[in-house]
């Protein structure tokens, strides 16, 4: 595995791969690699012949009060994990490589970027879309792999790629969970022991919603959300930021469930903010 | 020359060219091709082995009171001119190809997009940046050719390409002028005979500014602009929208001229709005 920090070297590698007819799979990350990231790298290895993993903690997607400074960073362990998972290139540009002085260009996906997480974190998705557009420009992969855990990010980036006519495929891979159901997240390390014990309630609440829809035939979004909130209320240390039932492709609210439905949730446990979701296929 | 309207066909062609090791030159236009456009196609033929010309009148870059509907359109004559100039592909997508229902993604270049033309035409450059990002995504050229006449557009798109790390070179080609100095523009057809006779004053005013700087050693922007306005005042039918002296790379105002300087002007002649500019290299 080659570790690359220079954007020029990254471009040279990608041109070399393409000239050799290789198929480039790309896994963009903010580092702090966990099983979720490794599953993306594994999937990329099956679909592509060259796997590029990027690590860049992107300041443009953090709000001023958020955890940009404290976000977990461990470049040596990340490099070792990426190598063991079979990545061929680890691209980790510096802040100045990505946002040199006088940087001015931003990509925004309207509506997709201002609902749900975007409503709670103004500017977050402008930062995400911008940095991913840049990474796609630099790495020029054939396929990019994203995790379902960040459902809105995945839908929004799919929309950006389609709207900007970028020549790259996108594959969304399933959320990887701990045995008790907690979705893998780099932010889980923020949880203390009590918070960690409480955290699986998030997925239990989503499962309650799923059961209501798939087994009990519930189709009213408000009723589904009530059931979800009832489960969540069992853990007093967990406070709900939002829970929503939306169309999985457009992210528009669905008062009555139909088609492919995203049930998305964001909570705070102590000072840690976590998100999770399930996708339901609803037959009429 | 192949005329392509389908985005899928355009992508297939570009992939074929790249697989064959061809070098793709790209000339994006809004049609109404004149000598300025043809000079870009000629230049592209010398630098590239395959030349793609696009024609798309982009509604996103017109304000609600502007001339989107009346903008000159003549697809048959354009196709003939592009063919004679040696283009290999003429790509002319439809409105629905470029902005399908539910379209949401926009690219903005801050500051570069809100000064000069951007101040007079709010949203204009967001439309320009977005459509060019899309066309670059679709055509995936090695080099894109733009005219110096639209100086701010050229600088802004260069900035976008650099900021978004797009793998494409950009070449800015000299403004082509009528014998009396009027810069070639698709909008010149709007001028009636009297207006057409008055129009060359725009370039004469720019030349006065140039003489002041290069021959007379003037370095104060306000003095240069006064001289320019004096010339312009000789034609009563020509009203100034703005004249500005800015850094040619950053578009920031330069109270005192130094380095590479852009002198840019926008006027109205009757109901026709025209722009023009000169670049001056100022030695200290």
C-alpha cells in the first residue's frame, strides 16, 4: 500500500491506473477507521482492481460548535488497518492541499442538504458535497463506496454525482453494527461506559419502527414515530434530536409510508451526537 | 462531424476517444457561433486530436429580466460553421437533459461570482459554473477553450477547475474583434445601425486606458477610469454599467495598478448590454 499525501502524486497514480486499464474503487473517509470502513474497503476490493482510501477530516463539514478539533485521529493505526484490509493507496492530503489560501468554490445540493441532518447542522452538507466533489476530481475513481449509516450523505452525494454528470458509479454498503446493534461510528469512542450501555436503544427504536411497518402493517408516519419515541424514552440519558420518515430517494417527508422509506434518527447521549437509520420497502 | 444530443451517447464517445488515446479539446458555447467561437475551435484543433463543441443556451445563467428567450438561436447554421471549422462532435443537449425535473445541485465560486458582472447579474455565475461543471463531467475533455472576451467567466472557471481539482487544462484565447474594434459577441445582432456605429467606442475607451498605463505611465486606477469614461462619453447612446480595474487573477480591485491587470467594462447601448476588457501587464 502506498501512502500518498501529495495531490500531484495522487493524480499521477490515478492516470497510471487508468492507462493500465485498472478499475479504481474509492472509499472516502475521515479516518478513525472501524469495521464499517473496512467493510467498504472489502467490498471495493471485490468490485475494483485498485482500491484508494482517503483520510481527510474535513473542516468544511463541521459547525463552529462541533467536534472538528476533538474528532478522533490516529493515522498510524488507520494506515495499518487500511493496509490489512487490502487498500492499494491511502491518500491523506493536508488541510492546505485541500483548502489552499484563497479557496472559493462550494457545491450545494438544494433541499437534500437542508433537511434532517442539514437542518440540525447548517452548512454540513455543503462541506460534504464540496470535499467529495474535490476528492472525486482528484482520485477519478470508477466506483465510490459509501456507508448506509450516513444515509442522507449517501443520497445527497448520489444526487450530486447525477446532477453534475460525474462519470462515477456509487455503491451504498450496509451499516455494520456492534453485537448489541449500535451502528459502528468513529464517534462511539466519545461514549463513557454508561452512555455506551444506553446507546443500543437507538437501533432498538428503529427496529420497533420496522416491526410496526413490516409486521403490523402500520402506514402512518406519525404513529411509527410515536412507537419509535416510546422505545427511546426508556433510556433517560438519550435525548432525541429528530426522528423522521422520508422518501429514501428524495428525502421528502412521507406522512403515509409507501415505496422505499428511510426512517432516520439523530440523538444526543451526553455530549455525543449519534445518527442511525433503517430503510424499509413498503408494499401498498 | 457527429451531432449528438443524447448525454449517454456523448459519454460513450468520450470514453471511446480516451480509450483510443485521443486528446479531447472542448469548446463550450451558447451557439450563435461567430468568428470568436471559430477561433476557439481552430485553436482546439491544433492542441487536441478530437474537438467537441457544445451548444446549450443555459437558462440558469440568465436573470428573469434578461434575454434568455430572445437569445439568438440558429442550430443549422451553427452546425455548418462548427463542421467547417473542423469540430468532430457537436453536443447539443436539451433543457431536460441538463436540468431534469428535481434538479438540485449548484456550484458557486464565492467573491469571483459576485463582483463586476456578478454584481450586475445576480446568480449569473452560479449558473455558468454549474453548467460548465456539468459539461466538463459529461465531455471529460483534456483541455477546455474559453474566450478572453468573457474575462470574468474565464477567471472564475479557472478557479473552479483548480478548487474542485478537476483534471482538465484551461486555455484562454484572445478576443476576436470586428475591423472597427467591436468585440465579437452573439449579442451584437441586437444592435440597430446607429447603435452598431456607436458600439466601437467601448474598445476605444479601453484602448485609451491602455495607452494611459503603458505609454503615459499612469498607475492610479481612478485616473485610468476617468480617461476611459471621457472617451465613452463621446457617444451619448452608450451608457456605462461599470468600468473596473482589478487584479486579473483574483478580480480584487486594484487602487494602484500592478502586475497583471484586468480593465473590464460593461455598457448598455439601447436595450443591448455588451462587455469588453483588456489585460495589461504593468511593470512597477
